[in-house]
C-alpha cells in the first residue's frame, strides 16, 4: 500500500514523528484494512473460524509501542470499530500513553463511546488531568465530540478552561474546543472569552478559529475581534 511521494508529504504534517517512520499509506486504505482485521478479530464474515487470524490481531494490539505511524493509525482505527464499551475503553487506556502525534489522537473516534457517552465521563475526568500531551488532547476531543450538543453542560467547558499547558498540541485543542463551543453554545461560552479565562495565546487562537468559521455570524465575529488580547 506504500506511496512514497505521499509519505514525504505526510511526514511534513507530522513534526513529532521521525520521517523514516512514515510508510506513506493513505487513510482510506488504512481504514479499510482495519475493517478487514476487525472482522478477523471478531471471527465474522469471510474470516469466520480463523483462530490464527484472531491471535494475530490481538498480538498486534498488544505490541506497544508500535514503530511506524501507520501502525499507530491502524491501531486507532481498530479501537474505533470496537462496539463494546468496556472492551473499547480498556483498549483506549492501554493505547493512549503511546500516542505521539495529533493525527492518531484526533482520528481515534470509538463507536462505542457514541452509544454510551455518559459512561465516558469518569475516564475523561482522569485523562484531562494526565501529564501526557495526547491523553489530554484526546480527553478534550471527546468532550468536544460528545458533549457540545444536547448533552452540553457548562461544567465541561470549565474543565477545558482550567487546563494550563505549554504544549502546543494541547493548547490548539483547547482553542478548537472553544471555537466549536462558540458555534454551538455561544451564550454559555462567550463569558470565558469576555472574562479572559483562557491563556492569552489560546484565547486569541480560539477567537481566530471562530472568525474563520461559517457557523459564527458576522455580528458575533465583529464582537469576537474586540476581545483579542495582547500576548
């Protein structure tokens, strides 16, 4: 599946990854391969009864840390396909300490969490306090994905606002969270910017991302521009 020109392009987007550890496999192909392996793992479809195949997949999931970026992606996509919540969260907790880039972190979106998001909250609460960059980023991503619509509560925005970090990839996710929150829960979230509750760089980046969003009205964008701070 390797595409060497794509590997060179992709490596530029992943500054935390050694370019020699990027094979160059496109995401759609990896997702399809993950689906095939998931069927093997569960013993369904054409792979039914393939015990050696099941063992192979389990061995892969246990072989942490992985060497190549694509292995990490494949692992994340396999976890995302898992339908049982308890199995899924166990796999996530085993894998998160070894996530070392924004792409793998952001593209891990477990189906099981979508069905039972309330069960996820105690885990998010623990992950968001982690000292590992991508565990924190994942926790904020889960709050953004599952708790900004009908399940929104201001206490979730407060959890994110209280994070303080020097890590670029954490602060970018905080900014992304608040920009998305402004689009979905403007009245509840605008006080965080009015009261300058975020770190200055993150505050300004959240405003910038909001101004670039088509989901924010022109009037809201004009007001947000007045809230920028000097770093």
